[in-house]
C-alpha cells in the first residue's frame, strides 16, 4: 500500500515538472540544481578580511602555524563579518582562537602546519570574494 502511495507522489511530481515546462521537453532539462557548501563552526568563523590582511595572515600561517589565524581573530573584533551571523562577536573570536590553538598544538605532527596553510588559503579566497 505504501509503495503505491510513493509511486503516486513521484508521478504527481513528474507531472508538475512537465506542466511547468512549456516546451514539453524531458523533466531533466529544466531542473536547476544549486550546491551549497555546509561549513562547520570553525570553518564558518573565518572572517572576511581585506585582501592585504588575508595575504599577511597566509604568510604568517605558512611560517608560524596558527599565528595568522590568531591575528585574524582580532579582525572579528574590528568588525570583519563571518558566516556565523547569529553568533555573538566574542563567540566567533574565541572560535578563531581555538582554531589557532589547534593549529599550534598539532603543528608538531605536521597536521597543524598543513591545516594552518589551508586556513590561510581560505582567508585569501574569502577576501577575494
């Protein structure tokens, strides 16, 4: 009984798509798919900084893991926006400090150093948007 209900829903959805397509083409030709990256809280806390500041943070993260991330935490206090608009500025600041500490503490086993470089590259990418 349930499978016939699902088949009816699928048929109804296909009919709705076909009705919306005035050319009578197949249902896949008019479908628009949008992909959005789901970011975790640490990744979403990376601030949108001016491009020169982001490049400096990348440089710092490359040679001293976590230092550029630590500097970027203070840009949040200076008004840089992040992808966490519902969180308080102090919470986002501490998330960035936590990311910097993770990078510093795990740099001994190279994980933190690699994470730090990628973090700096993300800063530059966000700054260029």
